[in-house]
C-alpha cells in the first residue's frame, strides 16, 4: 500500500479507506466517528522501527500462527474429552449457546483470523507479545 504524502490527515483518511476496502473488519464494538472504518485509532505518522526489530516482528507471524493452531487443537480435543474439559469450559464462559454452537460447526473448525494482532511491547530485553 502506497500512502499519499499530501498531509498527515490525508494519510489517516487514506489508510482508513484502504482498510475498509479490504473487508477484514466487522462491526466495531464501540461507537466511532461515522466515517471511521476500523475500531482503532490510525496514526498519521508511522511508528519507526530499527531493521532488527522489524525483522523480529516479521518472523513472529509464523510463530503466532502456530500458537493459534495449537490453541484451536487444544479446544477441539477438550471438547472431545482428550484434553482437560476446563479448556473448552473457560472459552465458553459468558457466551450464548448459539455462539458456542456456531463456533463448533464443522465448516469453521480450521478457520483462523485474517489478521493476527497481538499487543506487542518493545521491552529492553526484546519484544513481548500478549
């Protein structure tokens, strides 16, 4: 994505529109400005990273994907009784039965999010993801 350099406000508006075109985000969980398309704030300036940190973030994606797959497998095996049942029970807490049933449908079992977006903290010891 090439961002126009007219002014900072135009950069934010451009990013907002491009993210909306991608169709990756559903309805936001909080009230937004009527023209805002994503449920987070867009900075007019990029957050500068040194090359080492940028490489670490790039490599992190594969590990996060493996982690999500392992969590999904733990959940499925918990439902089947091959792993402790508390894992599935924990994930079901506070969800209506219809949502739980929807999430257990065979057609969604292997689905993963289109974007893996953990919170990343730049610590003195390196990156920390939560």
